[in-house]
C-alpha cells in the first residue's frame, strides 16, 4: 500500500517566481509569511471541571481562550495588560465571576 510519504514535493518554480506570481494574482506588494505564534502559558479549570481558561502569549500580548464543557466560548484579548491581569481573568472565568 502506498502512502503520501513524509517528504514535501519539490517546488517547480523558484521562490522569487512564486512571489511574483502571488503578487500578480492577488495584487499585493508583498506576501506576508509572518505568522503570529501563540505560546501556552497556563491552564485554569473550574472545581467541577466544566470550565477551562487557557492563558496564551503572542507577539501582541496576552489572551485567554475560554471553554465551557469543552466548547469554545470566546477569546479575551489582554494585549496591553500584564500576565497577572491575564491570569486573574482566567481564574475569574473558572470561578464563575466572568461569563
């Protein structure tokens, strides 16, 4: 049985040609390759385990992903706040003080 394999396919065009084609097709001056990567800082849970809050850090700052019964609720952005503030938001959600 044959699979896809683990090696990526070789590029048929150079990176510069790819960039030029991208700009021609989409009308952009440059292709954005920067990705905002999030780093998981901590996770908080409610006592009954139904609520979960994950504190994340990115280049922009801190954010908190909120879940209830494993379902995504929303993301609270605290980009201009401290880590302590973000941790407090996560804890308050799990304690039921923030809905």
